[in-house]
C-alpha cells in the first residue's frame, strides 16, 4: 500500500480523520497498516508532562481484557508523524491505540432521543457498567472519572465502557479513592440516564440539573416524574458513601429492577381486580334506573379524580421548574501580579520516572549555583529520543510563591523543555500546570507566565529529541535556572 501524501504515526498507523474529543489532546481514527484494521489513536506530545502518567495509567489499564471495555491495543512511548508533505519535525508523541467502535455515547444518545431511558432499562444498563467496574476493581484498576461520553452504545444498544487509563491521566481523577469515586459516578450515570441531565453541573453535552436548595442532595425524582423512592434511595446511597464496594451497588440495582417490575405488575393487578362487569336484565325499569345511577356516580367520581390529578400535575410541574432553576452567582476572577524580584531557590532534585529515578542527581545543584560555566547534565544516550518521554529537574522554591517568569540557560542549542508548576515533588502530571515551553533555537530562553501561578515547585522537563554532544551521543544539560516572582 502506498503511503505517499499520508501521515503515518510510528511507522504503522495512518491518520485518517480527527475525532471530536473533550480530552484536550488530538484523537484520530487511524488505519493499522500492519493488521489492516481501524483503530482509535490518542496522541499527546512527549513534552506534555501528562504523558508520563498517560503511559503509566494506560499500561496498567491494558490488563483489563473484559469484552465490555474498549480495549487498549498498543502503547507507544515515543513516536513521530511522518509524511512526504510534512516538514521535518522533531516533535514526538505518546500514542495510545484503542479498538475502534462505531456507536454513540450516552450524552449523544440522550440528546438524540430527547428524553431519558425508562427506569427498568436504565437499571439494567447501569448494572452492566457496575459489573464491568467490579471486575476492573478486582484487578486494582479504577476509572476515576466516569462521564456520559465514557458509555458507548452500539447499534444493538449494547453498552461498553471507555476511558480507562485515559480520562484520569489527561483530565485528572475526581478523587484519590478509586472505589468510592467509581461508585459515586455510577450513581451520577444512573441519574443522567433517567433524567437526561447531569447532577448540578453541565457535563459533555448534557444540561445541569440544579436545585434551589444546595444544602440537600438533588434526587432524580425532583427533576423527573414517575421515579420511585427505591431508585432515589439507590442514588442517595451512591453519593453518601453507604456503599463500600461495587458488589453492593450491583445487588441494590438488581433489587431495584425487581421492584420496578413488581410495581408495574401490582398496578395492572389492581386495575383488573377492581374492574366491574354488570349485565342488567332486559326490560327491567329498576335495573335501568340502577344502571343510570351507577353511571352518574362513576362519572362524578372519575371527574373528581381527574381534577385532582390535573391540579397535582400542575403543582408538580411548578415544583420541578423551581427545583431545577437556580441563578448562578457572578464570579469575579482576579489575576495576581508579580514584583519582578528573583526568587531564592531552596533546593533542586532530578526527576526521572521512566529511568532509575536518578539522573546525575549529584550534579543537580549546579543548575542553580549562579555559575553558567557549570551545569547539570543528563547521562549520555545512544538515541536522541532517550527511549523514554523525558527527564528533568524539580526546583523547590521553599514555600508557595507567585511565579511570573522562568529564565533558562542550556549547555547548547537544541533543548526542548516544558516548564510546569505544582505543589508536590511527586506531581500528578494530569493536574500540573504548564506555563511554557522552549523552542530549542537558542541556548537561552525566558518563559513569561501569561497568568502568574502560586506554586512551590517548578518543573523543567527535557523532552526528546536531545541535542547531539561532542562525544557523538545525545545529552541534555542545564547551566542555570532563575525564577522570578
């Protein structure tokens, strides 16, 4: 197959069309040229600090081989995009390859339907999701950030779960307690599937279900009629921490399904049991009078019942409208301003999560000693890609400090570095804030922060490709780091 005029990632995946995504990174439908099949390809520059966690989370999630999970087929730690019409680019990407699935996400399906699922169907579908998560939990794998776009429905309405190792790495986990968060999110998905809205905030393309009383938990029955107290109770227990395992959620959902069916059967039974069949004798005036009297009484009774129901419905509609309408307060955002003073750096250490956790650690202080003739350097590498996503330094400012600018001097041109700020020496790469990046055109660079951040640590992350050293191998080096408040 000719690849002329095409974009090929890592020599194997031909990029076809870019897919709309809320993950803040490119997602493509791609053709696996080796296995001749369509795949979903997520690309994240190795210069993005989130790439470290993305690799870690995806490698762990790949062990989940359950069929109702969209499988991870390949994990590529560093690859480039090539093509005849592309300029020579040194940018490399982490690539996560998922199986391709034709279908619609839950939010797309709800918008298309214009209404939520019936309660029985919702309980059944959420039960499938809960079983899927229970299996993942048995492997010590947690989703951590379930949203409507993670539920994919095929044309046969079979539901499958996506986003393991992806959403939490790129967007951050909602909680450090994986089991508790997944249980809470299962409840939120049940809420959305029944009501067509997401609790309290707008998520994906679904509107927010809001309550005027923010001190109380908003229940599904408050925004949608016909929902039993049993379903409300299941939702409440997922949100308040009463369930300690996904198995307990599964059991409760099973009971909920039975109650829905039994309630329906009971209503039908009551209706048929109270039906009256009456046959008057022919030619009987007394019977005719009784018939007319009974009919008149029945009309009066049913008319009164209808009036009560109509009045009740109008009142319910008003209460629903009141419960879901809540004015949002005006938010005033102020951006802190700096003084331009140089920050006294408290300490510095290397950061090498894909290596041996140390990269010439003893040389790190040379990057903050005020002498540009001394430098911290990486170990020499045979390949410019280092065979990993990067390596770097963590600068300790001693306390939370406003960071407005970071000046860097490298040992040579050709250094591509991403600069982040954070509040821990073991950062969650998905939530660390990137404040800038160097272009490698010069050995000196000044990163000015557009929106100054208050943080304790500054991360200088060297990404592939490293410049070539005089020895013929590839090596990075930082002579001086200066931080300004």
